[in-house]
């Protein structure tokens, strides 16, 4: 029997492929802003530049399966409209919360689900891996940065001490006799990890037939770049130390790292090639084609149209949700005079790095316990480039020339208007190493979203999504309090006293900004 080829595609397949193409184009058109945001991230971030290769690789993998596909007859599956609806709703909540990862995963999910909806489950099963491979196009992984940086710093310090080199460490900063080093985002190894996982998954699919070997090699492709990055960081510091900081401190720092990573990846794939399985070792038999032909194509048009309509529901819902909301620039007045024992003493010298605020205010106060600086960043009409909760907003970035966060985030509690309020707390230290160990700030941060106070990014997203879903807009703010920590615990005590006396007045000012016409102030809930 001559295997089928694209030169003699049946009319049924032509109609089905045309319908699928229309659905895919329709989804991309409806969700064009989400698609454009993905591509813009690929273009501007070297961490995700590999994603440009994902769609063509997926198409090539599908092309390799063309003969197996053409042995089947496409059979539209109206039941797939249910998961399409679920994913569309997930996109809606992701958009309401301005969460890129959710909306972009949902977009790829809709494109993937269009295949079984229009062509049927049997066809989708034949090209399951190429469809799932498309999820590597979603630029996610930044959430791993803090943990990967911590692991890298931990290993580097332990390895240096094991090598007989004394190390003084503060958070991501550490000092050795020959100089100071710091672990920044570029040192986390996240780009190595993501690229290795993508290539390792593709390699496992092409080289192995058993699921055990595939899963095993994918696990190796995750573990190896993590450990390799630890060794790379240690190697860079040792080269700098042994050369009296003449090597591995400039561009060659990056060159050594990439060369080392390339060697490690080459060895990993060479090792994996030893265990490859022949193509026919566990070849899957084609699934039987038993669905009635007449019924298959009777539903092709309606199912394709319904899939596109269901996928478009979130945009219809957004038009209804945002109807009638007229957002004007917020008028955030200067922070008010607070409790009598906390007079204002200026605007404060330090402020966190929150970008693209609609309005902001800073002030400083002094009480019996010490000085407190206050920063308020207010957001309205948030977009993916201008939003409250994002990795681009931080107390300090790792490349800040003056300050560095030392130690982990912790949750601390205080009282305001009879309620317990949780803050995310961190200790900042002025850079300068051993020469200035006492220049520290204790910083408390809390989000004000939908009349709730929360220190958690995830809850801030949830509150924002439900507030916007109810047609109340997306106004939100961050409140950052900071006080010098001259001795252990002094900053905490000062911030606690300030919060008890003054946080309610700051929240009232935020409420007035959101409701300038005098809407009643509901109790702010922690």
C-alpha cells in the first residue's frame, strides 16, 4: 500500500485543514495583543529568544507525522468546546489581573485545543507532542530567579570556603580577600535552564521511544544546567581571585560562562546519544479509523464556528465589564500630617523602584522611636507594561549601585484601626561591604487592592481581578514604610509604632484618591 502524501490529500482533509486554519487565524486575531506581547518578550529578552524557534520546530514535527495523520479521517469533536471555554475563562481572569503568564498560556492552550475540536481526538493524539511542545513558546520562568540566585550563592560560598578562601556574605553579596562579588539575575542560570529543558525535551522525543528514557533524560536536562551554573559561578570567582581580578571581571566573564555551558551541554547530549533507541523499537500502531464519515463532516462547519465564538467570549465579557468606566488621572495629594507625635520632616531620601505609576507620593516623619519614610505608588488603568504587581517592581534591583537586599523576605504583623495587618519585610544594606555594616533600612511593604491590604503578590492579583470583574476599575497602590535599623530590631519597633498610629490615615488618603466625590470609606480589610 502506497503511503499517503500531501500530493493526494482527500477533499475531507482539505476542508478540515481549511477550517482549522481559519480557527487558528481567528484566535490569533482576537488575541493579537497577547500574541504580540509574547513576541515582544522573545525579542527583548535573551532568556526567551529561543522561543522564536518553537513554532517552526512544532510545524516540522507535525510534518514528520503527516503519513500517520493522513491515514485517519478528521472527525470534529464538539465536546472540546468545554475545555476551550474553560481556558478562555482562565484567559479572562489572567487579563483582569494583568498576568502575562496566565494569558499567554491560555492563548497557546486555545490554539492547541483547536486541533482536537476541528480534526478530532485521534488526529490530535497522533501529533500530541508537537502540540504540547508549543507551550515552550510561553516566556515564563522569571519566578525561578530568586531561588536559583539563592542556590547559586549558597553553592559558590560553600565551594569557596572548601577551597580555603574566607568569605563574608550578606544576602547575594559576598566578599573574599581579593574583592567583592554579587549574584545578580544574570547569574541565576535561568536562561541555561529554560534553553536546556526545551532542547532536552526535543532530544528525548526524537531519540527515545520508551517513556521512562524520555522522562529520565528530561530530568537530566533540568538538573545538569542548574549544577553547571553553580560550577560556572564558582569557576568565575576563582579565575578572578587567582588572577588578582585581571580575568573574569568584564566581558570575558560572560564568554567563560557560555563556553563552559556549551561544553557541558555538548557532553550531556553526547551521553544521551549513547542510549538512543531505534525508530522502530517501540513504534506506535496507527489508531483505527472507525468514526462514521457522514457524521464527521456534517459538524465540521458548526464546530469550527462554535470554537471561534467560544474563544471570543472573554473579549465580549471585557467590553461589558469595562463599559461605563471613565478613568481620569488620579489626583494623589501629598501625604497628610499624621498623628501629633509624628511630625513631617521632609520627603525622604530613599524610595523603592516601582515603575510607571499613575501617581506617587513620598514623605518622612520622626517620632519618639525614630524616623520613618513613606512611599506610596498609585496605579490606575493598568496594562501589561504599567501595572502594580510585576517582577520589574522591587525595593531594589540587584544592580542598584547604592543598596542591596540582604536576607530573605519575611512576614511581619502590626495593628491598624483594630485590624491585624501583614507586611512583607526586608532588610536593606547600603553597599560598601565591611566598611559600612551599620547603614541598614528595615522596610515594610504592603499592597492596597480592592480595599484590602495584603503583602502577597498572588492575593493582590486575585483581589484586582475580582474588583475589576465587578466593574469597579483597577485602582491599586503599594505602601512602603522604611526606618533605619541602627541595632537589631530597632527598625521593626519604629515601623510597628508608626503603623499603629498612622496607617489608617494613609489608607484613607488612598480611598479619597479612588473616590474623589466622597464615597463612604469602608473598613479596609487585611
